[in-house]
């Protein structure tokens, strides 16, 4: 038996027809979108191999790199998201899927260090929980594109510490560290207390870092705080706030920095804070109104 149906001509594979044959097979998926995705993926992969005249040694090196990338992933580390980030794919997917109104806050990448289930904090609650660093208050309102307040909007906030490390990078940690959720008040107001973020290097101890290290690509991200906002009737917003004047704004390794997300960190002497308490030490204040896109019907 040769696997051919009765009366079907035998299709011998050649360099000229292999792509068409593979695309045709993969377009037989049980879902039209799956067929479209797989057909296009096969076509572009084959075109890449032809364009660069891919050698067998390079192909095996790529398989090895992908294998190592998967092996570097665990419940706290997502090396494949990091790979997508540094290739610019994550940011492209964000742009394609979040073509917001010009008045809405721009979206940016999620990053590889988001951990769901952060503890809830009250207005002005301190998510730094005694970690060293300059106190930072981030405050403003959550609004719709027409200026209406969005009460009850949930802001999920996370960031790196003074050494540029996230909770997910500490295998021994069981408690939340520099992450929390906050709820907007009736007027849309919110207030986050944390510490000033610092610019940092992406992890260079894995396959992605090894590959980046073989280029002249900057491995650094500018100082920022991550936000994920959810509110009924509005599109989910994944974004960052970047410190104005921070290093690496112009060459963020994951392509995430946008002009509309850069905010001044104002210096304040000891005294009253936006949270309604008093600080015994100097502190910083960043003021930013998040503007959410209405969800399409």
C-alpha cells in the first residue's frame, strides 16, 4: 500500500512544490481560522528558509534554542514571552489588537513577570511593604474617552525592585512583593503607594539573554511601573507608566515605551501626600489619568 487513494496522482515532493503541498495539508484544520493561521505560518517559514538559504546546522541550532527556551520556563518565568518581547512580536500584536481611540491611554506589552491574584490594597495603600527605595505616589483618575469617571475600575499594579528584580525572579518567595490591586473611587480617583522604579536589564542568564548578548542590542528597560486595568463596559488596558528622563526610553529592549506613557516624577519635601497621610521623608508624585476605550458591542 502506498497511501494513495484510488485514482489519485502521486505527489512527489520537490523543492518547488513542498510549500504548496504543506500549506494545502495544514489548511484542512477543523476550524477555518486554524487553517488560515497554519497555512500562513508554513508559507512564511518556508520563505524565510529560502531567503536565508538555511543550513541544516542552523536549523538544528534553532531547534536547540527553542528547546532550551521551553526548558527555561516555569510557573514564574516565561522565557517564550521574553523572546517574543525582544523580537518586537509582542508589541506588534498589541498594536494590531488595540487600535484605540486617540484619546485613550496607549496599550503596551504585558511582559514576562505578571502574576495573577495580587492582594487588594485600599486607596493609597503601600504595595512596597517596607522595601527600601524612594516613596512614590502614583495618582489620578480612571476615565472613559468622553471624560466620564469609571468607578470601581480595578488597577492591577506590579514592578521591579531597586535591583531591577521582580517577585517572579525569587523562587523562594511565597508572598506578594511589589504588586497589588486597587479600585477606583466613585469619581474615578485612584492612588498607589510604592517605591520609585529603576531601569533594569532583562534576564541574561537564559537562551534569550544569550542571543541578545551576541548583538549590539541594549538589554535594558527604562524605569516603569506596570498597570492592568479592568472595568465593566471597557476594553482591558495593559500598559506601563515610564519615568520622564529615564535612561533607555529611546531603545527599550522590548519596544514598549510610548510617548503618551511618559510621566514626570515630581519631587516633594516631607509632609502631606496624595494618600491623605504625612511622609516623614521626601517623596515623589506621578500624576496620570488612565483613559479607557469603550468595549465594542
